[in-house]
C-alpha cells in the first residue's frame, strides 16, 4: 500500500464484546475517510476458543458477538445476543433439564446456532459456515475463524483447596469467575492450524490490529494456534495493540482474574509486556494506552514498544471509530 491508497488492508484479531466494538470502530474509521468497500479492506480473525456444543447445537460466542454487532442486530443493553430476543425455546429446554440451567439461549440466537450446526453437519468447514453467517447482512468486514478445528477452553480452579477442571463457560457464566483459576488450557490447540486465509491475510496486511479483547481467553487462544505468531512476526505490516485495561481496571468482564492467573498484573503496561515487543521476539510495534495510563508510557517505551496515548473508551460508535482511526494513523495507513 502507498500513502495515497485509500483502502488499506487491515487485519484485526478479536474476541467478543471488546472485539466487536473495536471492529465496528475500524469499519467506522475507514468509512469516515471515504472507504466505501470496507468488506474487502477488513479481515477479522475471530477467537473460536470458547466455542462449544450445548443441547446438540454449536455455539460460537465471539463470532456471534461480532456478527450481530456489525449487522446492528445485537442487544446493546444486555451486551450479548440478539436485540428483542425471546426465550420460549430456552424455557422448554430447561423444563426438559437439557443444557445448562444457568446458560440462556435466545430464540433468535438458537436460529443462528441451528443454521450453523446444520451446515457443519452437511460437511461445511467452520470457515465456510462463518462465511455463510457473514453473508446475511452487509457487515462491512470479512470474518475468519482462527482455526477450522475444535478448540476448547478449560479452567483449572482451586475450589476450597481442591483442584477442579471446569468448562470455561461454567467458570465464566455460572461462577462469574469467582473460583480462583490456577491455569487455562486449550485442548486441541497444539494440533490446530490457522484457518484458510488467516496467514495470508496477515502476510498481505498493511496493518494488524490487536483489539482490546481479553488477552488471556480471547487473544490468547488466537496466538496459541501454531503458525499465527510466526505470521505476525514475519509480516511487513506494523502490529498495533489496544489496551483492554484503562486506569488499572478492566472495562467490562473479568479479564483481571484471567490476567492474575497467568501472573500478569492488571495494567496497560503489563499487558503490553505480556504481548512483548516485536523487536524482542514478541508481537507489538506499538501499543495504545489510555490517557489515564499516560504515566506508564515510558515503561512501555523502555520495553521496546512505541506507546501511543489516546482515549480508549468505546462508549459509542464515534468514540470507537476515533480510537480505530488513531490506531490506523499510528501505523501510517
Ligand atoms: P468477550 O470475548 O466477550 O469476553 O470479549 P473480548 O475479549 O473481546 O473483550 C473483553 C475485554 O474488552 C475486556 O477485558 C474489557 O476490558 C475490554 N473492553 C470492553 N469495553 C472496552 C472499552 O470501551 N475500551 C477498552 N479499551 N477496552 C474495553
Ligand atoms: Ca469470548
């Protein structure tokens, strides 16, 4: 790409809630500078580490968060699922004792899961299924799963002094991350390969953005797919991350508990150093940190990562677009 190219190729690594807001911001940022065809500019590599089977259907929480948010059909008040959804089928499932009593599946949401499961059963790959899901609405971005094979997230917790293994959703949704995690495991990840198009998109990108998603259970699994770190190291594109931590706190969710479990402090600088400087075999060329964390900029710079202080609150579409525009500007695209 040259400075005059109006349509930079942007790759975003993303999880669900933080990821979807940021990806919508990238789309908004590109639209604001006149890029009409954002779908051929933006490739989102989505975490599939928390996908799961429940009541016979395949759920992809992060894919669906991004899909619904970009389509504008997400429930913004609740923060997950479809706007205006009902729970008739869920009540019936609960009456049968099927699924998990603490996990709600909306009716419209179940429509998505059934469509997805049907296509998987017909033999489509996860990439093809995500492509079909993404074709219903004009999303303005191409969604790719991180891998086509099934990868899980398990949490090893210490419960009253006893070690116990839980499914990530049980730990997160049922226990609200209140059980002390000792570590996270991703069964299946060592055998996984990047989904078709992922390594190519990273190699051909003008910029790679790491969304302000959970570094441990959203970005972590993407980076753990063998081949993805190498692709990030080898690309000529700058790799720029956005801190999910503002003023020493997570904005939404419980990423702090996850960070503590892997021995990383809940601070913008600590997450930057967890990702590491590219010059040092890590990932990042630059790191966007909040104005509240400006004092940590020197620390980040000392670690070999260019700090960029900017407003990081994605409070509405304009704020998210401005944040994404700042990240693109930092990359010189
Ligand atoms: P999940 O997969 O649904 O858990 O969502 P993600 O992993 O994509 O995002 C969760 C992370 O987003 C949390 O760690 C939050 O700190 C971060 N986050 C949420 N909203 C904001 C925001 O407005 N600004 C920033 N910088 N981070 C945010
Ligand atoms: Ca997730």
